[in-house]
C-alpha cells in the first residue's frame, strides 16, 4: 500500500517537473521590502556587451538587511534585451569575491517560487566572479523574474533555506525582481 501511495505521489510530481510552464519549488517569502534603494556599486561579467542589457538606474535586488552597514548587498540586475535567460549584475559584496544567483518566480509578496535544478531538485544556482564590468549569469529554459543573491560561502546554506522553506535558517541574502 505504501508503494502505491508513493507512486501516486511521484506521478504528478514528475509531470510537473517535466512541464516548463509549471511553478517549481516551495513558496518563499523574503523579509526585504520591495522598495528600491539608490545604492548600486559594481560587480562581475563575462564576454558580452553591456549595451545588450536593460539596466535600471537604481538597485532592484536589495539585502534582506544591511548587516555590514556598508552598502553591500545592493545589486542592479539587468536582463538581456535578446535572451530572457541571461542577466548582467552590478553590485558589491561584503566579504566574498564570488556571488551565487538563485532564479525565482515572483507572483506576489506571499508567492515566490525558487527554480530547481532538474538533476537534483535543489534550488538552481549559478556562481560568478565579480569584475569591473559586472557579473554574468544564465538560466536557460527557465521562466523567472526575480533572484536571490548570496555570497558564495553561503551557497549551500541558502539552498537548504530555500528547499526547506526555513526563513530562520537563511544566511544574509539579497532579493528582488528585475522584470
């Protein structure tokens, strides 16, 4: 009987994971408000032209709280004009050289869904090394309009936080919508 109930549970789950339009992950409600701040230092990038990205004039991904009181954790996330899977990110970290970006789908302040890696089901993340031009990230085949950003040393802790829906287990992070 337990085997049958497990199979009946797995069939809808696998069907949902196979559909690119389905919402993935658990709903997660961040503490940060959606207001914009005018701070936006500079981070890392790869080999494309910055003119291919639509950048706002103020940071659109902000820290849950500015624990360092130094303006770090404020990011300007710029979507590509040609490819909805690509992002250019400007900002400043507090301590790490690398940042990790987690794609999410923002519906409203109570419904935020992280996107899973198809291989393991954990929250999908890409890490980038900041340079003067910005940080570059790409999440092909995923519909997303928001991101969580953490310093690389907090990557595993953030994956657990998101997958468990445990806000109190979260490291310092930044969150915001860019579309």
